[in-house]
């Protein structure tokens, strides 16, 4: 599949790109073989192509998970085992071509050339057309397909997702604007075949490298010990090998690698944590000693993980960067406080590790959250610790911190309630959903923490806690973790991230939180992001899955929002809280966006052979979820170039992307989601609505188009639903077949948004209808149709088998430029 795709990709990209090295990560459940090597930085969390069971049984459709704007890289391609084994070639075409089509989504951020919600549209030809590039849109399998759609043959008129997301640019225009393209030249020689590396997942190896320098004394050391104990007691998976190194100006081995099999090993490690802090900071000394610890048990350190926590600067840290990069180890960096060394960030970046940040604001629970985020990248989801709750409070006017925690049925195994304090041990009570109190928490007075480990599977429902402080201005936190209740039922998970790890002011950033059960998106949750700066200032943002503002697709389980409220240079941390109510959260069982098209059938020896209909999901069968809560931590990000002087408004309203128009007699009704004063936050001052008889004129010369009177249109807060009805004036263009409508927003500083997506209303009754029509009006490019009443699905099949093809799309991203008269059933070449 990959070798065939490489050759095809090379042709499709004008001899620029091919697959050179391909790593295949093999599960640890497979038998060992001599050719299997140990992974280095490869993990399931960083995969390009994921081979995994379908989202639902019999749902083998390949798709690419994308939630960034046009040109932004996707997350991963999901292929099912049957698809990789070649069992679905009749339905989706040869797997190599399919991989190229999905690769364009993943690598270059292009989108579908069709639209499930608008399968047909009324074209300027006064005919109903299928939403696809140029003439027909189907079938990623035709041998004639050799190039991506380009500016010369791309259909800018169709209401495709590519046109909407990429401002009517073709896929090749987007690819040509990528860094990949700018950094390459066409090759003369043919490329070599891909080189494959077979890597099998091994036992997880983790070495803690903990800073005990003088600046760590007092509260910092105590908080580090709380967080490290939580990691060792709860977050780290059974079967993991764990070692420990401390460092100040030199480093000390505190524990050789020990495999965690029971609580005995966990407790042994707890007793090795530092009890006093003094001395300087030598990060490289700590890392060198961690390499020694790992090599004593394993000759290779490939794929082993170092968890480095430091609060200080170390000018010599950059000296071991090359050594770290070449080691094959993964560096996870926890930065504590505002002065933690910036050079170490590059270590985590180049090794595929996680960079996390915790401020000195103890009530934000940042250090415990950071250690909790360091679950295995390759463990099965049923083995991973899942954070249910993480909350803290500085008690000033009251001595009580009360609340509830929901344990839903997808979790409940190894449930762990952790309470911390700063001054005196509070009175702690915890009750299960039946009201039964939990007795005798384990108290660690030295580290100012107590915890309950719930035996067996925790009861499903609402747990209640009550913490009574014994000192004024006490800071209390509660953290709750659990694991999947049943290895065959995927737990609900939340993944939080920013669109980039480094940013220069004033460029905006986007917060993303994805909620899934297995691969099924979860809709209707309340999702809130907490973004904390270097000095501990926290911004709170509600995230939306509404397909507006920063959110690319509505109802895909990805909740998004722009973030522009930078207050200072330096690190920021990201934490997301998600809550689903019993009557509001649902599983989205619909087909994912950005998937390959299902081929309805083939012509073989002049006979139409249809495939079985694609399994459809009745949206009424979407299942409601029980109540749930989750907390997720994203990687830290760094912002620079913020001025200390007051600045003018730099952020325009976000582009409206969901404008819809419907005719109502001689009136036109418009609906859209309100943008904000700063992208999707706040309220705009006014809307400018313009209409034209030409879609291209409206797109390219918006300011010259006829303006609609919007005096009575008062904007609402961002993310509200807007509606407006107007009577269109006379369109000046002769031969106009449609009214095309677009909106621009203006904020209080007179900054204007990009022009919205273009909505259209036909001024005529189209010839033919979607069930009885000729899909191509140009007689020069297609043989006359002897039966104008033939159904569209039959005609698609007939055209594929029997006529000259000029420009069918390769599924969503590749165009035919060669001509071909026949196609036959593909051979399975596996």
C-alpha cells in the first residue's frame, strides 16, 4: 500500500514528494521477531496513520482527523485492519491511491471537494450539478488520475468544503503554498522505494530526574513531592520500569530501575524522594546519570523516558542537547515557576516529549496536573489513568471546600481521590453515591497530603466531598483519577492542545479540546479552558463545537476558541474541564468529515455491478450519554514579543463560515453564527452584507458589490445565532442566474473581518432534479445520453465505465487530467 502510494504521490506532486522512511509501530501483544527493533520517539500519540478498529462495527471508511484551518496539518489518518488488508478495494479503490488522497488532508490541510450537506447545487449553467470538481466527483481508483486539482481546472462555484475552508482555492494552490513545497524542487531521477522499519513496543522505562537545588526549598519541594507521589502511586502504569535521580550542581542515583508490579515497588520509590534542597543547578548532570541508570538494565536507551523537573536556569543545559537528541530517549520537561530553563524546551521538542508548566499558584494544582499528564504514549487506553477532577481553592472567607465528582460507567477501576493542603490537615469526608462515607484515608503528614484508593470498581454516580480547613487562608486541592472499568468498553477521553507550541505576538492562537469515546465524537458537553501565564494569571474561555469562529467542523467532538488575551511573555499552561449532562451529551454516530467517498459500483464487461449500499446511520439513533466530568492538560506554550506599552486593537472579528440563505417568497432569510470584536470573543459593531449576480465578483471584488441596508440589524454576542431577512434589489449583471450573498463584520476599532463564505439563492427553476437529470451539460465532453430519465446513481456508473473522462476527482483531492475510456474491477495486490 505504502510503496504504491509513494510512486503515485511522486507523480501527483510533479515529482516532488515520496515516502522515504516509514516506521511501523507493532503492538506488544504480537510475538517477538528478530527484525523488530525498539522504538525511539515513535508512539501512538504521534502517529501519521493509525490502523485501528472502525469507529463502529462495519464502518470501514477511511478518514483523516482534521481540526485546523486550511493549510494546517491534520492529526492522523484512520485506516481499519480490513482496509489495509485490501478487503475494501471495491468500496474505496486501491489502498495506495487512497493513502495519497488521505495524505493530502493530513500533511497539507486540504479538504473535501464534495459536501454531504449540499450534495447538489444550482449552477450558473441553470442546471442542477453534483457538488464536486468540474464534471463528476467520485472514485479514487481510476488509473487516469495523475494530478491534484489546480487553479486552471478547479470549480470555484461548487459549495464544496474545500471551497468554503480555503477561500475557493484549489488543492494544488494550497499545497503549493506549503513549507514542504517551498523547500523542494522537482526531481529528475525516479525516487527509491520506501525503507521500512519494524518497531515493536517494549516495556515502558521512566527515570525521574528531580531538581533539589536551593531554589526548590520550602513549598516548591513539598509540592514536587506531592506530585511525584501521585505519579508513582496512581498515574504510572503497572509493568513500567522506574528509576530516580536527584540533582543540584551534581547528580545522585536514588533508585536503579525497578519494575512496578505491586504497591510494594511504588512505596519503595516514594521513600526515595528528596527531603531537603540546596546547591546549584546542573541539568546535564541529571540527564547523564539518568542515561547511566537506564543502561545498567537496558543496553539501548531508545524509547526510554526521562521526566525532568526543574525550577531554575542553567546556562550549561544547551551543552548536552546534541547528546540528548542522538540518545533515542524521550525528554518530558516539567517547568516549575517563572525561571525554569528555556533551553530544555528544545530537548522535549526534538525527542517527542511533552513540555509542561506549573506556576507557584498552589490552588491551580498545576504540578499534580503536569505529572498526571505523563501517561504512556503506547499503553492501551484501558490501562491509562484518566483525570476526572482537579480543583483547588484558597479559603479566605470560609473554611469549607465542598463539591461533587461524577464517576461514570466507562471508568471506576483504580479510582483515587487525592487531597493536599499547605498549613494544617483539614477534616476530610468523602461519600459514595449511596451516601456511604469512605473511612480512613492514607495520610502523609510530611508531604501534606491524604488519599483514598477505592477498592474494586467505584460506584457509578455522584460522589460528595467536604473539606474543612483548620487554618485561615488555607489552600486545598482535590484531584480524582480512575481507569477504564471494562477493557472492552472505551472510556470517555479528553485531549487538549493549542494550535502551536510557540507564538509571537500579535498572532492569535487557537485552543482545541477533543472529546471522544473510542473514536466516536461526544457532542453537547460544556467545555472550559483555563490558560495560566508565567506569573499565575488565569484566563477562562468557554469552547464551542459550533463550526464557527475557530471551530472548523460543527459536531465533530472538537471544541475550539481563539486565544488572544496574552498578558506577558513566557510560558503558559493549558487545562480543560469538560462536563456532560445526562440529557445533553450525545455520541455522534454520523460519518466523520474528511473521509474517502464510497464507490457505488463498477462496470465490468459492459455490465453494472453495484456495491452494497454504504451502511447509513439514522441520526435519530444517536444515543444519549450519562453524566460525566473530565479534566485534561495540554502541553505548555511560549509567547514572545509582547509589548509593555498599551497597544491599539489588533484583532478583527473572525470570518463568518456558516452563512446560509433561503428564499421566502420575494424575501431572503439569512442565518449565521455571530463573530466577536476580537475573533470569536466579544461583540462586533456592525455587519456589511453585499449581494452580486457573480460568485467570483463577490469573492474577489466584495467592496464593489451592491450593499444591503442593515440599519436595523444589531449584532449579538459572539457565538449567538444571528438571523436577518431582506428583499434583494436588482442585480446589475446581465444573465445573472443567482443572488450570491456574503457578510463582512466590523468591530469598534473599524477593523474588518475576512469576507464570509458565500451563500446563494437561485433566480430560476433549475432544469432537471437530483433524481432525474443529465449531470453534464457539455456535449463536447460526454456522449449524448439516450435516456434523460435515467437515475443519477445509474448514470454515474455508466459514465465511469463507458465514456471519455476529463476531470473526475480522486476522492477529495486529486484530479484526472489524462483521458481514459474504460475502468475495470481492481485487482487485489496483497
